[in-house]
C-alpha cells in the first residue's frame, strides 16, 4: 500500500475520531466562557449515547434517538447548572458526580432493560445515521490526488461529522459577532459589570449550560448512532476528558479547538492502526502502549507545549449578587 493511500485512510479515521471531541470541546467552550467549569462532559456524552441507543432501537428512528440524546444531555446540564449556579455549589464536584452517576446508571439500566451486559441491541440501518456521498464523488474517484482527497476524505462521512465541523465557525460567530456571545464572554470575565448593566447573570449561565447540553447530546448520539451500531459500556472511553484537555490546549478559542481535536483524533487513529505493527529499528510495540499513546501524549502536550493558558477570570466562581 502506497504512502498516499495510507495518508487518506489515516485522515479518514482522524476526521471520524475527532467528531465527538470537537462537539464536546465546543460544548465546554460555551460553559467555561460563561464562567462555569464543566468537567462533566464525559458523563453527558455517555448519558446521551445511552439514550440515543435505547430510543433508536425501540422506535427504529434515528431522529428520535438524536432527540433523546439531546434531551438527556440537556437535563444533565441543567442538573449541573442547578447545583453550581443556583445553589452555588462546587462546579468540579458537580461535574464529577454526574460522571460517576451516569457511568453506573447506564450499565444498570442497560442490563435491566436489555439483558445484554449493559449494551443495547444492535441497531438496523433505520436506527443509524448513514454516510453522505458528496456530488461527483464517484465520478472523480480515479482522478490522481484530487480524486481520493475528495471522494475518500471529504465524502462519505456521517451528517453529524459535517455538522461538527460546521459548528466551529458557527461557534466563533456566535461568541464574537452576536450580542449573546458578547454577554456570554463578559459574564465569564466580570459578572458584576454584566449585572450592573441590568442583564441576568444567572440566566446567561443557564443558557450556556443548555448550549453545552445540546452539543454534548449530539456528540453522544454520534457515538452510538454513527460510529457504532448501538450503545456499549463506557463507550466514551475518556473522550470527554480529552475534549476538556483540547479546550485548554486551544486556550478557549474555536479555531484552535478544531486543530487540537484533529491532533488528538490523529493520535487515536495512529494508535488504532498500528497496534501490533513492527516498526523499523524498534520492533513490535506492545498493544497496551499503543492504546495508551493518545492519553500519554495528551498529558505531555498539556504539560510541556501549551504555554500559559489563562481561563476566564470568573471561571469556577459562583456569582453572588451584591445588595
């Protein structure tokens, strides 16, 4: 197999593996820009994936599965919002609690409902998102270089993959070109000034966690309705934490989030492709090392290459209205 073909296949895998990371990182961007730290991205994605797998199997409708995923994720976000915004509790503790509760409850409910070890039954084609073939993809497939790039890399992905990449410029526009985005960023930097201007800090932060829930719901639905044919135990496999790392690595900027998630997606794709491969001069690398490689490099990148990342000034601090 020539180098160009290997590049196309690695790039395809990178795009697919980056999709849930991009959606989850953008979800965290909205909440953290509003001053609400959300370590519960993992739990919301997992809960959404479970809801999508269950409802899509029962209804045999992929759109019903997507709706259920978004609904469950938004409800979990509202729980986090109630604990950390209304009750002014610890945002970190609330997020960790959501992760633990969802990790346990999905397995218990899955076993109780379907008796398949915490998994949902395999979905049919009607219960999953298909692949979108772009115009003229088959016609230009044999064209040197450009053909494989267009038909092999750009075409043939899930609708949620295209949505994830479109959400990057959309998130930039919302945050930097709309009144809502300006207020959202302001409430993460100086909520007192926003309150003085007569704008509700509480309502703005709730809107941010709702945006987070929607995007995490789509990310979870992608895992069970597109990347897989149903829900499996712990299928997020730390993607919520990697998305959080990508968010910090990108310094809370949408464009940088895209490149950070593509980097982490490439590391994951490389590790999957070359498990058990005998490298020149090195030999066969243990499978366990290749599986751990994306997480090891995530720690190394955050520890040594990120530089100084300054979060929103009011991040993690409950707002108390002055009287």
